[in-house]
C-alpha cells in the first residue's frame, strides 16, 4: 500500500528527491509526495470504497461492516479497536510516522443548522438516530467524491480533498460533494430536507499530516484555510453552499448570475468573498 511510503519510501519504490534547504525532514518530504502524487493509494481507496459497507476507515476507506470487512480483516485492515475511525494498518502508519506537509488542497465543512432546536423537537434517541443518518450520508458522499473524512465535530463533518486522491481537480470534487450532500439530505425536494445543513468549501494551502500522540493520533489539516472553511459553514444558511473565490476558480464554476457576498467572518481581519450555491 502506498501509505507505507511514509515509513519507507525507498523500500516501496518511491523515488525521493534530495532535500532542499529549509524543506523539512525526510518524513515531511515523504508525506508531501504521498499527498500530492498520484499513487496506488488512490486506486486502493477506490477499490475499498466499492466493497460493502460503512462505517469505513477514514484514511483508506476499508469497510468495517458487511462482507467487505471480512476481506479487509484478512488483509490486515480490520478496525483498530483503540481508535475505531481507522483500520489497524493505517493507524499504525499514522502513529509511527508523525509529520506532514504544506500543500494546496480543498476543504469541505458541512454543519447542521438549528441542531439545538431540532433536538428540542424530538426524543434524545430520535435525535441520535437523525444525526447518525446525517453522519452516514455525509461520510458516504465524501468517500464517493475521493475525500478523506477528517472528523465529526458535534453536528459538523469535515472532508479534506488532497491531490493524490482527489486529483488536480480537487476544488471541483469538493464543490460536487457539497452539491451531492445537499441532495442527499433532501434539500431542493418537495418535502424539504430531512435535516437542514449549510456547507462551506475552500481551497488553499493547509498543513496536512499525522498529528497527536499514541491513540489520539489523527490525519487532519490545519491552517488559516481550515479555519476560514469552518467559519463559512457556520455562516451558511440551510441549503446554502458558500464557496470561496479560490475554490470557485479551481472548480471552474461559471459565476455569471451567481450571488456573491462579502462576509465579515469571526476572527478574520478582512471580509471573505464567497459565491452562494443552492440546491
């Protein structure tokens, strides 16, 4: 698997370029190659994503349930008991290979609108089931659109689209995923959404890599582009996708006739220009 290149690039036939001054450690350089270069990892994720069924490893998309899980356990990709978001193999790679790289990527944050009011209208069990349905739907959409499912935070889900997996058109993948997520949650239908969400999509430079210690190790993204995307999801009304100019340009969106807003986001010194897409 290509993830092994992070631990031993030479052993896996990955051609490593000499370190440039100030470029960082060899581990960081290997992470950069893994995140940017098309690799067997992309093909493996595609194969894994077509095996039933969810939930899945957030890194390699190995299924943890259904008949596909039997194959994955046999291949050493069974669910890691101490961090159930990962398979055993991927978690060991992350834990043993701390590092990352600053790369251009795209981010998607999807936030449930009015979750507090929604919880007041139903029993705790029913609310849990509704949120579980949202997480399953969103995770499936992100995997189908070649994203790494970063994490679930309260009533929010985060997807990272890196070039090695989503390709150079990672901005377009992120926008397409946002649209599919609106559709999957019932926005634009006659009956209305079964759960209202707002989505933020952004493209820019983030630090992506293995962060944390021991069983709390995560593959995640950090930086201003991540914080901005989170603010956009919070600012989006139900059924809205707020797309930054950088993401719209990267996705090749024709912005003629599309609403444009300049938003004063919390913690940002200057307003952020976005395009507004709806279902």
